[in-house]
C-alpha cells in the first residue's frame, strides 16, 4: 500500500492511503468541538480534496473519544451572539453567515464521496455536519443530539433542508423538538446511520467501503453520480433528472472509462479507469447555479 501525505491543517489530521483519505477532527481535549478555525480548515480541506486526483474517497472521523461535541461553548452565554455555529469575523454581511452552513454547503458540492465514521458524541453541528456526507457509520459508543432548542437557538448548518431528507420530517422534528441525546441504535433505526459497529471495527468498515469505491469505480462516474443524486433532491419534476441523466450518460458512454468498464468486465479483470476529476468532467458540469446568500 502506498501511503502519502495530504495538506495538514490546525484542527484536522489527514492521512492518504492509496486513494483513501482519512480526515480526523483533531481537538480531542475539547471533544473536537467546532470553532472558527475548524470551519476554515474544513472549507480548505474540501477545496483540496476536489483538486487532488490522488483522492478517490474521504473518511471523516474524530480524534479521541468524540466525533464532534458541537460548537465550542468556551465563549459562555454569548457563544451564538454573532449567529450560527461559528463565523469568520472579517466577514460582516447584514446577516452573519452560519459557519456550520458554509461547511455543509461545501461538503454538499464535494466531487468525491464522503464517509462519516462517527466514533463518539456527535452533537449540534457535530451531527449536522455529517448530513451531506454520503455514508454514515456509527460506533457503539456514538451519541447524537440535535440539541439546538435546549440551547435556545434553532437548527443550523442547513439541517432544516438536509435532516428531513435523510430521515423524514416526523423523525427530524421529534429529534429537533425534544433536543434529546440518543444512542446509535436509535440513529440506525431512524435512518441517520446505516451501520452500528464495535469501536475497533468502525474504521476498518469505513476503509472497506472506501476501498471498494476506489478500487472498482470510475472517479468521474462517481463525481457525476454524487451530484446527480444530491442536486435532484430539490428537483420539482423527474424531467429535471432525465435531462441531466441524458447528458451524463451520453458523455460518459462515449468515453474511455465506459469502454474500460465493459472490457474489464468481459475480460474478468480489475478495471483501470483513466479519466480524472480534475480534467475530465463534462463541459455542462456544473449544471446548477448556487443561489447567493444575500438576495
């Protein structure tokens, strides 16, 4: 296995192993609580992920016994006075942008698949930051809480959009209205995570899934499919999907990866896909327009 290094950040430790990039939220003394520096690091991290062809899949986990305990409450009662989980003090629009929302929007647009390996408490923004991740796995020691109403605030990080789409409106409102902390079995039953694993099995399972993606699929196919799936959650009619599907299948079907995918299958060998996300996405990508924050 070839090991490599990825850009390092103040609050995130990274390790790249043969296409699988593990990002570890790294403030263990604060249970990896989210602060302004972590917001900046995560934004820069996702930018770097998109730009690096050596990365085929991302795993996000936490250092120590927590995944992310939510916003860092070290500021006391005024923690949320500036708005949201955290923000960049240099930005002063009429309405300060929620830092957690900036991170989830960037994760939502990521060109690589993202797996959350939730090793411990994931509360507040620690839970909502995982919602745009594609696969969520939980340790038996994980805990979850959408605790905003218990802190006198409201759901953030775009979770009013993501959470009902992930688990349904009834379960989303139950968790948000009560603000209670719940365990991994309830999270699995509600559809928030797909598997609950023993602590020492969590990362191996995440790596197994990541390895299957990296070793067997076209990275451009996965990049397009990821955005097709996520962006169509807001479509008003299936015709919107049909238009994009038609463009994408025509583009990919006439390319080198489609030929290799078919030939490797017929020849019963592992595929060697050659297209790269950095240079081979179609001209129509992106096909959507992100709305501005300020109207």
